[in-house]
C-alpha cells in the first residue's frame, strides 16, 4: 500500500487544532443541525495567554466554523506583552467578567498558567460555557473532579488539550490494534523530552511531578488510551541536571499490565 509523506511539526499542530475545533463544533450542535452548521458559527473566547499553547487561538481565528469574540487576560504583565503577538493582535480585549457575560458566547479556551487554570475553568462552567482546558488539568484532582461533575450536571463539554489524541499515526495505530492486525501488545516504549532552562525550570520545579507533569502527561494519556489503567506503576524520579533547583528533570515510569509493560520517559536535559 502507498505510504503517505510525513507531515511537518507545524502542519501537524495546525491540523490537530482544526480537528479538535471540528470535533467540538459537531458535538455542540444537535444532530438535526449538522448539515447546516456553516450557517451558524460557534462564538468562542479565551482566558489567559500564559500557557505555552495559548497562541493556538490563531487557528480558531482562521476557521470558517468559529468566531473569536473576545479574549481576557487576568494577569496584566502577559496581557501587555501578548497584545502585540500576531496570534492575539486586534482581538477584543476585555475582563473575564465581561467575557463570560457575553450572551452569545458558546465556549472558552482556558490558557492561563497552571496555578490558575481550574479556578477559571470553574467560573466558565458556572457561567454555562463549554470549555477547552489546556493541559495539565491544574494542581488538584478533587478540584478537577468537581468541575467535571458540574459540567456533567449542566451538560457542558470539557475538552482537554492533549495534542496527540488526533495524530493520524496514533489513530491508525489504534485502528490496527482494535482490528487485531498487530496482535497482542506486550511492550510499549515512549519518550518525550526537551531542553528546559532558566526561569522555566524554576517555575516547573514547584510541581512534584517534574517533567512527567509537564511533558510525560501527553504520553500517559496515550498509553492509558491504548491499554487502559495499569495494575501498578513504578516511578523513577531524578534530578540529574547541574542546576541548583529542585526540578525532577530526568524521569521514568513503568506501567504494569496483566500481559504488557509500558515505559514512559521524560527529561528536561535532552540536546
């Protein structure tokens, strides 16, 4: 069979964001309206510009299915810095309260720092808005669970920003596995690393999950998607860098399954 040419990182991220946008749009509409979705754009807004993926709002701005009606940034420092960024330029800037009070607002992208993300996510759900919550989902599982329960009661969507879920290669792998074409999986090996330095290390060191919290979460998402929840997890958390901080920058987790093992590696020292 012919093999498709590999796509670039930039093309992948744009394609991935569009797929996420399309999925959210189709879910928001009643099935009876699916054939006429082009007549009604989804009105979307964003809170925050501090997250590393906050600039993906540019994809929504280019989409024919969405209309970005406003952006709010509670932190005045990144707010001023972000206004000149091409992804945010010429947007309608407003307060969080003003954004959530827009009667025609359908959904909100949460792109604040991790410390604040769940608080703003909860505000959006309370205001009756669907949300896209970028990873990782805050610092508190009980708080996150409370948000999910509230969204369930209000019949609202909470979409997590895990960037590999709609990767064509991943979708193909899952289809092959489900169909039995590749047999029974006995081993999975994954790694996601990058260089993290300076202030970014300092900020990340406040989280006990280290690089696994920042990067490995994408891989954990995929392993669980493929194999389900493990029966046991063995962690190896090291600080291997020469920097005088507390960041766990060289990490490994072994997920144990009845008939398989999965290794997840994540480092801040990759060159």
